[in-house]
C-alpha cells in the first residue's frame, strides 16, 4: 500500500528526515510516536503528499507519486487520501453537510451523490441530528467527527491523522480512537496516525518510534 524508501528532508542546512524507509500494508493501523522534533509530522506530510522530500521515493498503491505533476498529484491526493488534523479546519460559514461534501464536489461528483454519501457518513458517525449545524454549534468531539466524515467522503484508501485527539477531552478522545478501528473494520482503509497519546499508540496494529529524523522500530 505505502512504500517509502530512503526519505530525506532538509530545510536549508537543517536535516529533518535522515533516510527514512517504511512500508505500510493495506488496512493496517500504524501509529507514529516520538518526542517533539523527531520528524513525525514532517514524515506524515510527505507520506500524505502534502510536502515533497528532498530525496527518496514514495509509492502509494503502485503509483510513484512524486513523478506526477502538481495537477495530477492533487487529483491523486483528493481521491486516494484523507486527512484528519488536531484542529479540524472546518469552514465556519458552512454547516456539517456542506463541509463534508467539499472534497467530493472538488472531485467533480454531483451534488446529489455527494450529499447522499455525506449524510450516510454523518449518520454512521452519530451526527444524524447535527447535519445542518455549523461548526460553532457543535462540540469539539462533534467537530472532529465531521472532519473524519469529510476525510472519508471520497472513499480514500488511506487516512493520515496528525494528533487527531490532541484537542479533545479524554472521553471524546477514547471515542475517536475506537472510531478509527470501527472505520478500518467497516471500510478496510489504512490509517497512519501521529500521536502523543499512549493509549492510541498501543491500540495500533504497529507502532513506529521516531528519534532524530529516523524510525527506530
């Protein structure tokens, strides 16, 4: 599913990633842990095609992604990859349904098809009665579940999450963690999760430990 080979990332003279190689299988839930500055988020953004490595190779589902031009890469990302961040990045002027539909509409899917899929996801995530609510009218946990639905709208093969529960209380964090595994079991997606949450890290099928720009385990 994901094969990264000898990934280096430099910002000027500062080397953040020092030859990282990882393989992640289909439907696997993998956590990435390590102290601040270890390179976790940098690795996640490169694996998620949001940033490019200084050198190295990244194959996702058989596609050498960094050989694609910017337009094709953006289209590949929109259809194959979903993202969940610590801060949900919902658009405040739109309700939950409209926020979830956004990636599908960008992918040129019809409004009817997009809304039908979005409603199905929001209902699955326990937000049936919150579909027409704007982010300011939702709790933190509800906002994050809307963000998860948005990440799932195009049926991506991979979900990348960066500290997804870092802004939630313990109850909502536990519910979100379990949700990832429920989603994996139902939709067979691959999850790659950067986290400082020890409970979530240990729940994963596999834990990658980063230190000083390298993966130790």
